[in-house]
């Protein structure tokens, strides 16, 4: 157990430092003059060479790659993301504000996805090939096929413009989160429905089920004690992957709906070449991924300890 | 109490795989159901179990391999309690210690899942589980074909000894005439979904009447096998 945890921490450290180094190198070597982009974002005007040079010095861009990398990496080890190159303010408070918009939205879309897909998949798997099943499969295919940015615009058109039921842009009230959550939720619903449905169908084909049934165990108990745990294994896997798609979708959806969350934060930072901001989001995202993977690994070991034994 | 069923049959995808069959099984009987692969032995076994269940009799079933009996995600203790619950017994009321001693698996750790037990022990656990509640009949479907010969022989010996003097009848489904010859008093020969011959074991081994029985006897050097 302790060895496993230690191994995990080591792997996480490799992933995190690799991600950090790669992002830094990519940003550093991206075409265009970062100092100019930062100065543009800061003063919002065309500027003389002197001003740009001054910005370059302030943002620490006038040194070579390795000194710049270490001067960024060392404070990062104590989770200090430094100050924004544009505003000069510390990154953390702004990052926390952005997260406070993003995480509730992410949770809401996961909740929408689970709330729709679980009953839908269970119903569909009850009788494969039935009308309900075919509808579920259709919903799943549609959800995968429709890109979030297009669906978001359609929802705005219907619920905000035509019906005027819900606000389209901004994040002032909870109602502002409904359309973005639905937009992201459909994608989540689609993949969860497919995976839960096929998970149940596959679990039902397990070779030991007929014998257990013949032992006199009720169908209800079989579903709960034998089918559900086997169906849960692929679902847990996809839950982790889904988080990746969700973070990706969040960037688009936040920009479409004008929400000042992590996605918007990231896009603005990239445009302004605000290195500390970009790095903060990337490292945070990597951290989320690593943590989620750890959780999933833990859940696996509870459901299926053979996975743990193979590692040992 | 004597078990009897009549008119058991089965049809799969339009083909009759079990022609109407009737059976009578006396208490404590040891019956071997033999025949080639695909002759309908297991089908008859399943139909027999389902029919007797419908009559309200208690019948236990031991499939060929423990993989077909145990959920790899569930502990042995869970399987045991589930079996007790299915029989309407309160958890822990079955004579687990006695059955485990009878099948020589006292050392097994019940908190573990099936795959941390050896296959021989898993299969004996499944047999022990089948004997909870002292069933009227235990149907063993190729119970030893997933085991090596020595473990298989030991398992059958333990089961024999446990059933000795009890009311529980045993039906051994096997294509292995050698196994059946040593364990049962009466043989039933299946061929093409039909029960073609039924007689005391020695009679069939020495004087097989039908072609199916003759073929089985001729192609098996049954005396030389360890079980």
C-alpha cells in the first residue's frame, strides 16, 4: 500500500514536471514576440520599442530559456504561480475566482449527464433492441456527434433569444449556469449512456450468472450484487476519460457563454502570452488529472483487487 | 423421498435437443449420466433441475468449472451467505465447519475472492455450497474435468464419503465413463438428445445393449483411470 502510494507520488511528479516543462518550452518558443503581446494586453494600444523592451524586462523575458525556466519552476515547487505578466497581480486569487465559476459548472454537467444516462442506460439494457434501447442509442450517437459550440449556440437561440426563458451570457446568477451545463451535459450523457449500457450487457453475459441463478438467487439480487459491480468497471474508466473531455469542452463553452471561468482565463492568457497564467491553468489541469487517476485507481482496487495484485 | 419427472424436453432454434424424457430417482441414488459431447446431457441436467425446483424440491447444481459458479469480484464468504439466503436460511446457520471438514477446505480464507484459492479448492467450495441445506439431489456437471486427476479423485472421494448414508441423491454428468464407473451404481446413456439406455453400472460396462453405449464402452479404457 505504502509502496503503491510512493510509486504514485513519483509518477505524479514526473507527469507534473513534464507537463510544466513542455508548456513552458512551447510558450517560450511560440512564434511572435511575447513582450509585444503582453504590452498590447496591458495598455491596449500600439507601443514604441522602448515600452516593449521595458515590458520584456519586467516579465523576465529578456533572459535565456534555462534561467527563465528555473526562475519560474523554483517558486512553483511551493505552489507559488507568481504574478500575472499583464496585470502584475498574484496569479492565485484570480485563479481561485476562475475556478469558482468552473468547478460548479463541471459538477453540474456531470450531474446532468449521470442523472439522464444512468436511468436511460438501465432501461435500454433491460431489453436490447427494443424501442427504448434504440432511442437511447440514438441519443448517445447524437450527443457524440454534435459539437458543444454548435449545441451551445442552438440552445442560446432557443431558450434565450426565442423563448427568453434563460439568460444567455455571463455568470451572475445560478440561472446563467443552466444552458452551459446542459450543453456540456449532453456530451457527458452520450458517452455515459453508451458505456453504462454496454457495461450492463457485457456483465450480464458473465459465465457464472446461470449457476448463481440456479442456486435460487433472485434476479434483483443478481443485478445488484453481480451485474452492477462488473458493469461498474468500464464506467469508472470512462468517468476518468470523460473528465478530460469535460475540461476541453469547458474552454469552448465558457467562451461561448461569456463565463469568466478557467477556460476564459486560459484563452485570454494565451492571447496575451501571460506565461504565469497559462502555466497555472496547465499545472492545475494536470494536477486534477493526476488526482482523478489516483481516485480511479483506488476505486479499481476496491472493485477488482486483482488489478492491485498484478502491480505488486 | 423419490424424485420423479416426466416429459422433460428442450428445443433450441427449432431443433429438438432433448426429446421427451422421464426419470425416477430414488433417495440416496448414485446415477451417472453419460454420453458424447453434445448428446444433451447438460440440457437434461438443467431441465431436471428446473422441473424439480418447480415441484418444490431442493436441487443443487455444481457446474463444470468454478469459473461458472463463482463471481471473481465477490468474496467466498459473500457466496456462502448468498447461497444460505437463497435457501431461506439465516446467515451462519448452515453447518459450514462440517461441510468444510468433509471436503477438506478448512484452511481456506473466506474473506478472499475465488481466484486466491486454488481451483481444486474452489471446486470443493462450490460442492460444499451445493450441500448447504441437504438437497434432495445434487447434480454435478463434469465436476472434475477442470481439475488434475489426483485432485479430481480426492474431491470425488470426499463427496462420496459425505453422501454415504444420506438421503441426498447424486447425478454425475460426464463424458468420462471411467469416472462414472467408479462413482455411481446406475448409468444412463444419452445419445442425440435421447435417453437410450439405463441400467446398473456393471451391466452397461460388461453388456452394453445400444450402439451408443457400446461405442462409449469400447472407446474407454476405464479401468486404468485414477478416478
